[in-house]
C-alpha cells in the first residue's frame, strides 16, 4: 500500500463531468489499496476571471484582498470533488489551506509555504477517508489568506507530499508528461520518460509552465518522487529524477532535454550613458530596490565615450521599470530610454551541454538559416537563451527542435 498525492489541474477540474472523471481516478487508486491525498486547482479560467473582476475595480488591487478573492476558486472545486467521491461511495472530506493549516509567509500573491500540519490528513487517511485539499493557498501567522503565485497548486501538491512523506507526488494534467517542448507549439514534440530535476528546474524557470518552478525546487530539496501524467489517457508519464546523465539503459543523456520559451518578456534600453565604472550599478541598483527582477543584461562597448545599456524584465513590470530608469537616465545625463515588448525568449536546456562544445554555434546557425535575428544571448552550464522578435517564436522553436533531432528518441 502506497501513500500518494494526486494533484489535478484546472483543465482536469474544468466541468462537472471532468470532476466526476477525476473522482473515478481517485476511487480506482483507493480500490487498488493506495491511500490518496488529493490537491486540486480551480476550474480552468476561474482564477483569470476572478483577477479580472478585481482589476475592474482597481488595476492594482490591494494584494491582501486579491488573495482573499482568488483563493475562492479552489474552495469550490474541493467541495465538488468531495461530493463526487461521496456519491461514488468513497469517503472524502474537503479542506481549504487554512483548515489544513498550510502556513505561509506574508508575501501575498507569491507566498512561500513554511509548514504544513499533517495530523488531520493522516488521521483521515488512516480512517479510510480521502482528504481533498485546496491548492494554491495558505494562511499566514495572523490568519490572513495567502496565495502561492500562478500555477501554485503544483507546489501545494509537492509540499504536501514532502510533509506526508508520500511515496509519490503525481501531477495529473492535460498532457501525458513533460515533452521536449510545449506540444501546442511543436506537435512533433516527444514525451520524455524521465528528466533530471536540474533540467526540469531550468525548463520551468525559462517558461515551461507544465510545473510551477517552486514545486520543482521543493521536490528537489525534499527528494519527493515527482511524476507528471495525463488525467485523460493512461500511461507512465514523466518521472523527474535525481540521478544525472544516465537513462534507464545506462546510456548518456542526450545533449538537449528540451526547449523552453517565454512570451512574458520586455526589453529596456538606457541609451547614451557615459561609459565609465559604476554605470551598471547605478542603473540596476534602483531597479533592484524597486523589487523588479532583471533577467538578461547587455552592455555594449562604447565608441564615443557613451554606451547603451539593455536589460529585460517581465512584461508586467515594464511600466514600473521604465519609470525608475527614466529618473536614473536623467541623473546620469543619458540620452534617454527605449522599451520593446515585441520580444520573446527561447532556450535550449540539457545537462549534456556541460560536456559538449558547439551547441551555441549550432543554435545560432539554425536561427540564422531562418533569418531570425538574435537580440540578446545568455548562457549557463546547462542552458542557452536567446531573445528574438516574438513573431518568430514558433519558427524558432520548431527549427531548433528539428536541428537538434528532438523528435527522435535517443
Ligand atoms: P494544469 O492546469 O493541469 O496545471 P498547465 O496548463 O499549468 O496545466 O500545464 C500544462 C500545459 O503546459 C500543457 O497543456 C502544455 O501546453 C504546457 N507545456 C509547456 N511546456 C511543456 C512541456 N515541455 N511539456 C509538456 N507540457 C508543456
Ligand atoms: N488556480 C491557480 C492558477 O490558475 C493555481 C493553479 O492552477 O495551480 O494559477
Ligand atoms: Mg499548472
């Protein structure tokens, strides 16, 4: 008998029929003799709908109240699933984050889980009752409701699995595993049987939203066996593994595990800044102080004693970043600032890159052959990212997928 955490995402919970289908999957696991704790998302589209409602009143709603509001989506689906399970003769009980006592810090909209009370959940399991827990939400020390950031139900699932010392955390979604890239952009993408935590972490942080990045961090830190599977078709899914470089057959991992991309990118250039020491700090210091995360940075070599300084931020933060940069530009006597939002980021990820040269060159050659201009480049040991015009996103992903033979099983 295993203890499993099942997490079902928004599409899986998207209608009465789908919730009944989820209930039948939980019932089947119970019938096999496993204990199950379930974590669910809101019905697909619900969180977006709630955010839109709040923003109709104020484009920058008070963060405490926004969390109070958007946490309601999951409160509906936990009860719906518990009702469906009970109707099937499976004993079940729904819990909000606060009822479980999923304790978080106070950072509304992006709270981090600090502690989970497991007593009640374990007592339910031992009594043959299936606990159904609301994903994405928790409670701070003062009893305020917090949420964990978009896609946060994945993190609730993994954190619960860690706290309960579950045998596996199973993330059920609308694809049957982790693919070499988003199958919606490249239909020839291939499902991976396994992927290392390191690679999954990079893919998630570079834009693959199949798992929230914090859930992968959590699973790596607490060594939670993590699997991504489909709610709708049976199959082995993708196992996220700790061991590096070896596949089942003991052969070396392929060079590239997958391609991630992100449309949530904006570029900001401070033009004509004096080319002298301290400029990067003068520009990025105030950006950091404003709590804006900077991703890629390029400073060109100056010609006439001045230079352009360019960096990227997420689109939602561009206005604030521009406001801050405009002031800095003035104080530095720079020519001014320029912004662009018609960009995207495409990244190759693979632990195999560590031991291979020439991957960057092949990437650039592939993009050049499609006449795709590269605006920025950034590399690390296991990834190469480029910023290109967003109208080329699909073309870039597909041509790289083909060039690196990702559709072929290694
Ligand atoms: P859920 O609502 O179940 O949490 P999400 O929409 O958050 O589901 O995540 C699943 C989606 O992630 C898929 O439908 C797919 O379009 C997208 N996705 C992006 N990159 C990948 C990838 N490498 N492998 C599989 N799916 C991916
Ligand atoms: N409902 C939340 C969202 O849409 C959390 C989740 O689905 O994981 O972001
Ligand atoms: Mg998700």
